[in-house]
C-alpha cells in the first residue's frame, strides 16, 4: 500500500489525487480507472454501474468517460445530471467519492475527435450495436452499425471525498468549493 504523504497540508494530497486520476485515465489496470457511477433513476429510483475513466483534467476538474447514447444511464444523466462516482484502490488504500455534474454529448468535435482515436480499438465494438444496451437477443452477437450511438460524458467534479485507510490511522479530507478540510474518517 502506498499511502498519501504524511502531512497536515492538504495541498499535496489534492495534487496527488488528481495525479492518480490522470494516471488512471492513461493506464489500463490502474485501480482508479474504473469507477462506480451512481445516478437517479432506474427501477429502484437509483442506479449504479461501472464506467471506465478515459481522461482527467485537473485544471478544469473534469473526468471523461464514454457511453452508448441509448443506454438507461444516458437517459438518467440527461434527466438528472448530478451523480456520484466512487473509486477504490487497494494498492493506495484509497476510496474516492466524487460528486459530479454530468454533460452528455453525441455530436460535435469533442465526440468526433474521441471516436477517431477509439474506432480502431476493441472498445469501439461497445458502441456499434444496432440495438440499445439491455435489449434481449436471440443470438449472442448482433450485427454492427455505425458510431451513431457513441457518446462522450464529461463529469465536472464538484467535490472530492478522500478516505485513506492506513493501519497507523485512517485519514479523510473533503475538497470542494468551500476549500479543503480534514474530517473524521
């Protein structure tokens, strides 16, 4: 386990969080690369699923992931664009809970440029089905279509709740519009 720097100054911890998020977006297998995204909607009134972090911009406080525009989560994001993302790293001993505002884009330069990078990878297949996610299938492999259903989701991070589990003592801090502060784990 690689703990955060032992300091009372929260600045280096906040920088390290964003450095890890950047590394996660660039590195397959990084434990923070997959996040649980919880939204309002679904049968239970709330819904959660795993998303793959594709980009992280510390200056803009934004994370980017992709989705199928026909998926239930896409509709949930449009109807209720506030969500929570939760990430866990056993290696770091960290849990991150991020409150985010979501923006879903299905056209324009942001979508086209990302599709151009993605279309030649195996991940492109996730967005090429002619059927929406969750559609019952008679056969396991339906035909493929164009990228019409590829969507880019930008998550504007409003707050970061950082919990570091450590045998020497757990630590927790909040980073949001009110500043950075220690809180009881």
